[in-house]
C-alpha cells in the first residue's frame, strides 16, 4: 500500500471523562480541605472563647455576687476592725447592693433602721445626723459597720451571734443564748427559732466566704 493511499488511524478520545480513581482522589482532597477549614474555624472560635472567658466569668460574678463601694467597705473595715468580706456579705444579704427602703422602714445598703442609727450616732458622738443621711452609701456603710462592731463586742467576737442579732434583734438573740445555756449547750444555728434569721445567718456566712474568695483584691486581702 502506497503512502498516498494509506489511511491514517488516530487514537480515539475517550468520552467517559475522568476515571473513578481520579474522581475519588478529588473528592478525598475536597473533604480534607473542608476538614482543615472546619478545624481552623473551631480553633479560632476556641481561642475567642478562651479570651472571652475571664470577662464572661467576671460578668457572671457581678450578676450573682455584686460588689460596689469597695473602697468605703475597706475603709470602714479598717476603722472598725472588721472583716471587709463580712460587711460585703451583710450588704449582699440585706439588699444585694441595690439600696432601697424596706416595708419596715430600714434604709440604704445595710438596711439601717433610723432609730438604730440615731442610737449609734449618740453612742459614737456623731453630731448633725439626719435620717436622710442613710441614703448615702458612705454614711450607711459607716453606721452599719459600727453596728456590726457593736454586736461583735457584745457577743465577744462571735460572728454567728452578731449576724443573727443584726437580723433578729439583740434582745431575741440574748434570750436564745440564755435558753440554750440553760439546756446545757451553746446556741447553734439550728437552735435559732426564727426561720428567717436562721437562713439569714447561713446566707451571710456563705457570702462572706464567697466575697473573700471572689473579690480578694478589691476588698484588700492582697
């Protein structure tokens, strides 16, 4: 057969597209890329959460265990020789740092009764005291702290008795202590007959521990 009459045969191009192996490799590569992107995104989210966590914890603490006027609390604690966390805990139990007037007429952050504040003003030699002064945080905390110091001295440093008297009244607590002694044992929290006062003592003691731990620097524990 001469070259002029020979038929040139060209290889036929496949119309089936990429092979199955090629498609599988491409899909696997796409899955790996998606996985990498997802992992990177999760890493960024995780880093953001880690950075935001202290702020979130602080916000939660401020909502569940609020604190304000810490400088006044520290000052009064130093002057009255009190645990600053105890002052904060009493404020928490009384008003949660949201000053208001109670139905019984108690005023301000530490819910001071006007007659109690007037008595303390006379005892401390204060002059020019007016009931309206109790609306001022500095005045209210000063009188509340003075009253706590008075109660602690009365009960020879026993915080449980002092806290109970802050809520239930000194006359009642004196009677409970005398009744417990006549029965041959010291007064315990479980012996307090007023459920409100019993719960109050437990709440203040727990809050005292929480404030000491949560706000150590703000309350001056170093």
